[in-house]
C-alpha cells in the first residue's frame, strides 16, 4: 500500500464476457502458434477448449491492467509447477498458462520477464499491439467478468519474505468457513456498488484475507486495486457517484501496544520524537519496525535513512523511542506486528460487515477504510463501536485529507 506501485495479481477467474472482448480473444486465438501434436492426429477438442479458456483469462487480466493505467507495474503470473491445491483454478494449470503466455509473446501481444525461484513471479506487460487490438474491437472494462470461485482465506508460511513465502494447505474448520462467508459478503457488497476511478468502471474485486503461520497472525485484506492507489490519486475514486472519505484508526499499532500493557496512551502526537520534527512519516515506520522486529534493532530499515537528519542511526532512534514511550518499551523487539495485524483485521472485517448490513460499501485500507463521503459519520461511529466491542476501548478515528 502507499505510493509504490505493486504488481497486479493474476486472477484465473477473470474471463471475457462481452461480445467485443470475446471477438478479440477469437482473433488472438487464431493467431497463436499451434500446439505440437503427433503428425496425422487432430487436436483434442477438450485440449483446444482449455486453451481458449486459459487465453480468455489472460486477455481479461491484461485488459483490466490496461484500463486502470499507471496503477500497477506489471501483471504478476504464478507459473510454478507445484502440486495443485485449494488456491488453484481447475480450469487450467501452470503449464498451459505458460504455453499460452509464450504464444502471446511470439505474436507480439505481450512482453514477459521470467520469474526467479524464491524471488519474484513472472511479470507480463501488454504491448501497444495488444492495446490497439482491444481498441479496434471496442473493448471496455464492461467486457471483463469474474467467474465464481477462488479462495479468499489464504495461509502463508512464516517466511517474512513476501516473494518467497509460500501458500500452505490447511484443513477447514468452523472458523475458516465463517471467515470465508465473511469475505464473500464483503466482496459481494463491493462488487454490487458502482465503484469508479476517474469516472471509469473498475475490474471485479476479489479481496482475500492473508494469514501467516496460523490463523492468529496477520489476516489483513489484500487485492483491492485502491490499496495500490497513490494518496495523491485517491480523489479519482467514487462510490455510487460520490467522492470518498478516507478514515483510519489513529496510531493503531501504538494503541494496541498500550492496550496490551493495560495503560491509556498519553495525549499528544505519539510520533513527535525530539530532533525529528518534520519526519513524522519516518518516525511512524521506525516505531512499527521496533514492534515488528524479533530481537535488537541494529540498522535502519531500507529506504529510511534519506528521510532522517544526518547522524540518526537505529540505535539512536530506539533510545529516543524508549524515552518517548517508556510504558511499551518492553514490547520492542518482541515481533508483535503480526498479532497486531490480526486484531486490526478482525476489527476491520466486522466494520465492513456492519456497514454492509446498512447498505454502505467500505473499501478496506488495512488500518482504515474509504466510504462515500455522505456515509463518513456512520462509518466512523461503526469503527469506534466495533473497536470497543473487540478491545474494550473505542479507538480514535481520523479523516485523512484527500488531495
């Protein structure tokens, strides 16, 4: 989230629904290199149909990528040949997906950057030729639909590296069934609303909850396109014709840390550290880092040094942070961020469901949400009500300025 563009996650359940995109897919399919088969034999009808389904999904994903420009760096496509699991689409597998991708590359419709094991997935970018073909057929986002299906409760390994963490199989319980029903309700509410970016429709949404290690750590919601939208472009969002209001829980992790110690957080700006006036964003990230780390803090996180005055090191910052927040200093280095994310996600899921019951759509942003501006008062009340029910304290809610 934030101002750094992320990759768009390939959704195998996206497909071509409108005639314009279906016609474009037919033209592309005819141009793809024919698969190798035994001389004298005809292609199997079922194999041909799977290729068409796979192509439609790829083209629908690339069309969605094109129609919300400058929001994602590339389309990230998993091509691992690992054993099939609950997370995979049964319509086609990674081998067929790889072959169709190579066909798009051979016809000049897509550029591919191959993935690297435990580092990053294969990245795909549509070419100008592909964009021109869609334009010639009059394709719009209304031609893209999403088939029913796709797991919404994801469990990753404990590996903290986003690129190399793997999805794990798990046995369903009453808890996972409940979480899945909740996510279905949230996705249904979002997809039933008229959400636009710059006045244009957006692709179907399929939010997921991402857990790490077990179902008591992490749990944040991902894959909403608005989560990658730079702050300076959130004014382009609208819900049912209204501009949005951006609400969040103030100093969420610090609030949870103080609650863990059974103490009220002091008044005033919790991120006002002496000597770091004007560096509030960096201070916020550094305090989060202290709560996330397991063990001592020896070096600054990547990308932070340039945002601090000369002479500031991680050791110096930790000393000042302990003076600023002595009550919770004992929690630094205890690796609590995933537990805090879980609590935060429980609250946000309940808030979204509470709003949906009132006919109000919320777009989750990890520690907050965006709603149509006319509903911001109701949303803020709901956020405080739910946080009180879960934590025993109504957390403060602030409205962020939308440029």
